[in-house]
């Protein structure tokens, strides 16, 4: 039996209730946040840290609209789908929700969620539903990780209880879920391949040895703020450190030490960010190394990636995703293609060799500049890019400038497409639409608006994020 400590119950965004401990609960499903679902006397319970098939002991501590929150106390009988987590930080850092769930079961529940959303939200039934495309790597697959420095490291129960310990409060890692000012100090993360862990641990140790101050988000003070590491399948590595204020002597000392220890780093960058949040998109990024970017390859294409560039975080599976888009789009040499929410134009350039021309639209100016630059690098002359808010720039004037598209590829953010974009799609009436989504619920909502004009011909889920509940879904729609 796996024992769990019981913390005092509290109320947050829900109604406080008297705690009730239950035994013999069977976890029957997972919700769209990856939490386990159990039922008791007509009540639906959401519990973190469990997998379907587990029989558990849990304490109900909070009532919300339509369900109750329960806290796991013990696993009385483990599920056949339960596997040992590989990471020492699992269950604490919040980065991987499903390490305790076998990968085959992860795929099963992701497929189930997509099918449920299409059927119950979209009220659509695909003519063909293809099996989910599993990821080639289930660990060490991410090409971008962001870590935070904090002088308010999250402490374990043991550390808090042992008064004899000389507690080191500085940490470099991930924010503890539900505690925006606490950081879980990470020794080894299983999401990004080496030398990511070595680089992060070296930087932390250098900072501690040289008594550099870690950031305090409440007081808005400290020297070291955040660390971003980007890697590429080419072997290129980018490291970006955010400093809260300038301290040239210590900054140069740290960056020199990193460069000396890891000469394989392609781009070593930094910025001085003294604003309230640590977003870099409005910041000036400065290069400490000669090179300011890394290069990623996808098939015969290559992409120059800067610190602000958007690129799918699972490089190898992204290529499989784009190959699927290209395949089901069934492009012809005389066709015009629109690529909505093009980002840095990766999909547009990937399909450009099969159509007359492709036009990408994106709201982020830096992304469009990157798309244009990469098109030149790849010697692609039939890909064109425009910047603007999708709901405003995707209009009749846009169509007049570029010609009427026979095929539209759309890859919107998690919120899905704006209603005005859906209206314009219906007015344009392309023969085929390929809808790539990282949120099948909003995808299904949009499909419901298109279903009177389009048949959902193909649906296929693609797993880009193993060990999490997130899943992409690709749909081909054909005009009736």
C-alpha cells in the first residue's frame, strides 16, 4: 500500500466542506486535465496522482460545481496500467502528469478524449478515424525548456520538520503547481535530452558558489531570474539567461564559465529584464556568443530559430505531424493554399513543393520576419507571409490580393478559431480544410459551425507530449 501524507483541507474557488475519507474507491476514468475520476453515491470525484483501475483511499475536501475534489491518501490496489514513475520529482514539479500511467494507456485515453469531444461537442462523426500517432520518444523529447530561479525554494515535509538541517532556500527549476512564488529545485528532468541537465545544474552550482542572488517574485528583487535552454536535432544548443538587473562583473563571470564548460553551446544569450513578469517577447536579447540563433532541420528544410521563435517543442514528432498534414491535404500543383496561424511558417514551407503557392498569416511580426527569412534560406519562392490579427486581415481584400484558395490549413491556438475566421472560411468555401488543433474541445466547437457545409472526412490524433494529457488532433474537412 502506497502511503500519502494528509495536509489540512482548504477552500479555493469552491465551497468548503467537512472532509470525508472513503476507502475502496475505484478510479474509472480521467478528465481533460489528466486527473483521475471516481464516483461515490452519485458524486463525481476528481483526484490527482491516480490512474484508471486504481482502487484507492481518498479524502473529499472541496465541492465545486458539478464535482468534488478529493485528495489521495493511499493506493489500496494498483491498476494494471500503473507503472513506476522514472523521475524523482514526479508528483511535485507538475511538469509530467502521467508518468505513473503506461504509455499504451496514455494513448488510449488521449484517443478517447478526442473522440468524445468530436461526438459530444462538435456533434460530428468522421468518415475515417485513424489510430493515434504515437511519439517516437516518450522521454527527453522536448527541444525547449524554461526554468526559474527563486530564493523561495519549495521545501519537503522532511526538510520543514527537521530543525537540525541547514536549509538552502535557493533553487532553479519549475514553479510548484498552485504556488507561483515557489520553485521546485530540479536535479534531473526527463523531458529534455543532455546536456540540458548538466547545463542547468552547472549554472545553479556556479551561482551558489559565487553567492549570486536568486530572484524573489514577491519582493521583485534578486539577480538571476530565469533560464531557457533550446536544443535541435542538428546538435545546436541555445542558452538564454534573464537577469533582473545588470551586474556586469558577475554576469560576465557566469557567462564565461558557461562558455568554458560547454563549448558546444551554439548561442549563448542574455537579457536584463526588470519588469513585473519574465516574458521575453518585449525584451532586447543580447548575444554573448558570436552566433545568436540555432538551426533545426526538418526533412530537406532547415529553420533558423532565435530566442523568440515559435517552433513545435517535439521536433521529431512535429515532422511526423507535418507529413500527416501534407498527406491528407492531397495538394495539387495548380492549387493555392492558405496557412492560417502560420507561426514561423513551418507548415507553409513544408507543403510549398506540392502546390502553386501558399500564403501564411500570423499576428506576431517577429514570427513573420522569421518565416520570410527561412523561406529564403530554403530557396522557397512560392511561399508568402502577412502579419495581422487573423479575424481582421483574413478578409475579402486578402483573397483578392492572393487569389482564392482551394485548400486552407489552420493551426490555431488552444482557444480555437475566432467566429469571424470561421465565417470567412464559410464565405471562401475552399474545397478542403485541414484543421490542426492542440485542443480538441475548441476544435470540435469550430467543427460544429462548419458541419452543415463540410464533411469531416478524416480524424487522427497525434501525440506530441508523452507523460502529459495534451494531444494534437488533425482533421480533414471536404466541402459538400
